[in-house]
């Protein structure tokens, strides 16, 4: 008698993704990394990408395409639909236009958004909270999101790709979270572009 039957709840792949599709999807999100990043670029990519991947979406983002981030009472959502295309429907307050880069980090464009927008304020609070949580960790690599079981399939896939990218683009200080935070404290991420240019500017590794 089999005393350890595999039930539907115990299936390691509850979303029904077969091995071949998973491998195919993974091949399409392999990051293109050119080498070490500056503290500013690394931290900005880590924080902004974590915000985007915290959003709800059910499609596979493609490198170079633009998507739209919204905030509502239910949380963050990433959509294929631009704010002006919704008509009378309202899915939340528009936060930013987002683009997935070849290195699997995300770029957010908040230009045109009111600096005092509640959604932008909420995004800034997320970023600052994320930085605070990073500051409590001694190691960068040990806390990268290589596998987070609670994430939906595409978010989990992209988080793993992001972790791989960040591991391969560590700043010149290496795997030292405290050195990273000290070199770039309390970043002005998502600052209004009309007020602050060159977000998170810092020296590059020589």
C-alpha cells in the first residue's frame, strides 16, 4: 500500500504548467548582463523591479514592450491597457509606464504624473519600506528572490530571472548589503523627473 499518495494539493506544480513549457518560458527570460553595476543602478533596478513584480498580472511580459502599473485598494496591478484606453472603466489610479529590460530589471516612467499623486506616494512608501527591509540583511545574494513559492507563475518566473541578473551584476563592493545601502542610502526612487534628474546617481565600478 502506498502510504504517501500524491494528491492534487501536494502536486509541486499546482498551476498545471508542464515541464516543457516551463523550460521554454525560462529560456525566454534569461537575463543579458554586461557586468557589475553601480550601487545606484543596482539598487534602483532591485527596488523598482520588486514593486512591479508585486503587482497582479496574468500575462507573460516581453522585453521592450510597455505595460501600465495601477494602484487600487486591492493592491498593485500591471496591465496591457493604457490609462486613456479604459473609457468609463476604472481599475485603479495610474502609477507608471513600465518596460522590461533585457537584463530582466524593470524601468518605470512616472513623467506626467502629479508629484503629489496618492498612487505615486504609495509607490514611494513601498520603495522606502523595501530599502529598509534590505538594510536589515547582511547578504545581498542570500535574499535574492530565486524562488518564492507563493508568487503566481509569471511573477515567480520573472523574479527568478531578476535574481539571476542581480547576482551577476553585483556592485564592486560584492555581496555586502550594508556596503550597498551605505553607498546609496534612502534612495530618491520614483522622484518626479521634473524635480530630480539622474535618479540614484552614484559612481560606477572602475
